[in-house]
DNA sequence: TTCATTTCTTAACTTAAGTGAATAAGTCGT
DNA sequence: ACGACTTATTCACTTAAGTTAAGAAATGAA
C-alpha cells in the first residue's frame, strides 16, 4: 500500500530507504469507510489529504442543496483552501467509497523537510503542476457546453461516471441532476440515430 | 515602479537591500503596448509574467472565435501551463492596455535561489496560495449562474468591467457576447422596477 | 473630420437548462 | 424478502442562453 505513495513521489524526486523511513515515521495512513466526513463546513483544519485508494469528494451546501465541485481518486492530493487561508472551511470533504489516504499537515511537512530538504522542492513542483492542471480544467469548463463537458469526462475520467452517483456528477458539470439525466438521454438517442 | 514588485514579495518574505539588488540584477522589466501578443498558440516558452501595471489576458481561438479565460492585473502572476508541461502553448497571451511587467524563467529563478534560498520558499507559498484561490474561483463558477457570475464580478473586480471589452468579459463568464448584453439589460431593467 | 473597423445592442427564433412534481429504479438494513 | 430511503427518469412548463442577422454606437487611423 505504501508503494502507491512512493510511486507518486518518485515522479518528482528519488528517495533513499532512509528517506522513505523518514516519511513513514511521520505520515499517518488512514482507512476511512464510505460516507465518512473528513471535514465539515465551518471547521478549521490544517490537514491535507492524499488518496492512495478510493475516492473522496468536496461539496458545498447552498440553499439546502449539495453542490459537488471535485473528486479526488488514486494518486490525487487535496489541500483545502481553508488550510492556506486559515479560515473556516467553506466546504465538506467526504468519502464516496472505502478509502485509504494519508493525512498530513504543515508541521509534519516541516519535520520531513528538516531531514531532507528536497522534499520542499517536490512540494513546490507539485503545487505548480496542480495549478497548471487546474487552470486547464477551468478553461475547458468555461469554453464548453454541459454536453461537451459530459462527453469530455466520459473520455478523460470514465471511472468517475461508474463510481459516482449522478446527482453528484451533475453539479460537478455545473448543471442540475434532471438536466444531466435528460442530456444523457439525448446522447444515446443520437447514437441510435 | 520596482516598489510594486517588492511590496508584493514582502507579503511573503522580507528582503535585505542585497537581496533586492540580486533580484534587480537578473529580473527583466518590460513595458509593452496595448495589443502586443506576448505568447502565441503553438509556441514553446519558459517565461512567467508578473504584472506591475496594466492588464494582460489569456485567450484561446476555437472555431475561429476568441475565448478569453483569464485577466491578470496589478500584482498578479501568470505561469502558462505549457511552461510546466513543456508542451506548445494552447492559448495566446496579449496586453489589453499599456502594461509594465516582469518576464522571468526557471533559470533566473535558480540564479536568485542560489543567492538566497528563501526565495524558493516564497515561490512555494505563492503557488499554493494561487492554487487555493483558483480553486475557490472555479467552485464559485460551477455553482452559479451567468447572472450571478456577472454580479459577483461587478462586486469583486469592478475595474475589469471598466477596462475590458465586453465580448472578452462574456467568454470569461462562460457565455456569448449577445447573452451578456441581454443579461445586463435585464439587470438594469430590474433595478428600475 | 471622415471613413473603416471594432464593439455593442436589439430582435426573432431555436435549443437547452431550471423548476416542480410524479413515478420508477436501485440500495440498504433488518 | 420487505419496507424505507436514496437516486434516477420523465413530463409539462418556464426561463434563459445560443444563433443569425441587422443596425447603432464607439473607436481609431488617415
């Protein structure tokens, strides 16, 4: 299981056995079951998450409706904005499936940095890469219709459509569940001709 | 003029005179006039931009139509995703107004880092902060209607509505220029009763 | 100032998303 | 297997965005 973490890290920097042990000695692996809420709206937290296996999502509750805005699956990391801004969280984080993840914070990061500074370099590379990736996603979202977004998702992350309830996918695509259902109908209609 | 840059940096780290000089010795200040294209689709580049005064925008050309997705004004930084991914750029960067900015790349950054390592810490903080900020923006975009987005922009960045042509604001809001014009009419209509 | 070009508005029409409500299908725990 | 609850579909209706096209307003250059 730890392999997933080290495979991920090795994309950025190479690790000696000592360094691996340094990480294992501080890092906390957690297994959480489906439906567990890791973070609630209004809570303060310093924790970042890294998904080793499973799936978590972030959602807001607006006008008594859940608005899901992101999913994190294998090898994906989430640092909630409230960790950076030191304000109460505006969203919830919950587990869609039984999930294995690491939970870490700035103190732990500092502890690892103290033992090998290249860890900080990795963190910088990682957040630059995430920033660029998210920028592309945002641009794609802005420049395409709900239908194009759905087809794009089908192409890029087909697994999500299998493992996630449709009403959660709907807000992720910026529309209502009824519209997604209709839109899907329209597409299969087309494909039959 | 350099003050804008140092004011910005001082939000993250404090600088000695020597350190300021180290930055000035490598950094390149450029003044570019309205309409100048800093980056074209298909080009390779290693350059990041930091706006000291003025405004630049990023836009795609899709189906022969410009799709503007972001604006950068005073104290805002842009590292195009293609710099990170080392692929040709998917978008254009151009100046909306006469603009003063710094243009820097990883080599220059390394040169500064060599002289004072806390610069890297600042870069990490900066990209983490930008990531969090962009995440909030994306979530707001997903969970609101075009009209709410426009009203939100009016509230948060009223300057943009003044300095940017409306057809560029439209795609930034995820709609067509005609729809933005109509939407604005609807709003002023409401406000008169 | 004048002309050309760019940007914005308006209108009629088409298409799709939002809304409210009812029903169907699927899931979970006992 | 049963009922309770959650999730997905469907329908009729409303609202707003996309499309096409024409014309008005603003901008810029000669």
